[in-house]
C-alpha cells in the first residue's frame, strides 16, 4: 500500500519517510530501517579563511582559545558566533570562513 504525501503534511507515518541516498530516495522498510543517527562524515578538507569553498555538510573548528568565527553562506548572508577552545562541529553548509570577522586562532575543516 502506498501513502501519498502532500506538503505540508500534518502527519507523516514513519513508513512514508525517505532519506536521500546517492542513487535517490530510499523508503523505510524492514530491509532499509529508519536510521537512528546521521551517517558519519566521509571526507575532510582544510579551509583557508577568505577562500571560498564548495558548501560542505558541516564545518569543524579546532580553536586554540575563545573568540568569534564568521561564516558566509551561498546567499551572501553571514553569521558570527562565539567559540571556546577545543573542537566544535557545526552543521553549516558555509562557503567561506570570513577572516575579518574571525578573531580566534583556529584550524578549520570542511566535512563531507
């Protein structure tokens, strides 16, 4: 039995939920159960501030101390937010770490 889904749906049964797959959407079934977490990252590339990149799945920041990080997105909008020393993984598809708004010594990585 197929269940049509119209957006926005007030209620969508779990059997109708599909997730992106390299070959297309996959329906939930006994052979393809509902995942319980995000898939692991499959790749990493260093980010140089003020150098545009292809939007990743997430950004990893290894900060040496506390400070601010500025990120630019594909629509030219920006966000500046505080970070603490250590590792932060942000689920942002930012296309650039903006040097003029970033004042913390850190290493940045694009996670795919």
